[in-house]
C-alpha cells in the first residue's frame, strides 16, 4: 500500500473509531447506574484523547517525504493497535 492510500485508510479508521465512541455515548441513557456512567464517560474521554493523538500522528506522517515515512508508519501502526486493543478491553463488551 502506498503512502497516500495508507494515509486515507488511517483517516477512515480514525473516523470509524470516533463514530464508535459517539455511538456508545449516545447509548448512555438514564437507565445506566450513575457510577457506571461516570466510569464509562471517563473511559470514553481517554479513548477520544488517544484517538485525537492518532490524528496528530497521522498529520506528522503526511508531512514525511515518501522515501522516509516507513519508520513513522510503524510507530503509527503500533499506537493504533494499542488503542484498538484498549478500546476493546474497556468498552468492546458493552451491550
């Protein structure tokens, strides 16, 4: 996959994560225990911060010359994988 295609793919994945976080937020209704709602709100806020950091990292990747972006790409991939694993562990099992 070339640099431009990879960048678009990452933008799409970051946007999908944003939508997933927002979907969970929208499902938090008055029927949820207040303690659970507070914990979930904190988890989602942290995930959103990390998602935003991924956007920043993607912008750095976009400014890298085509011949030297492989190292930064590897870093982006590792951070993305860590973020998605954390997302699954924190909120992936919600009904």
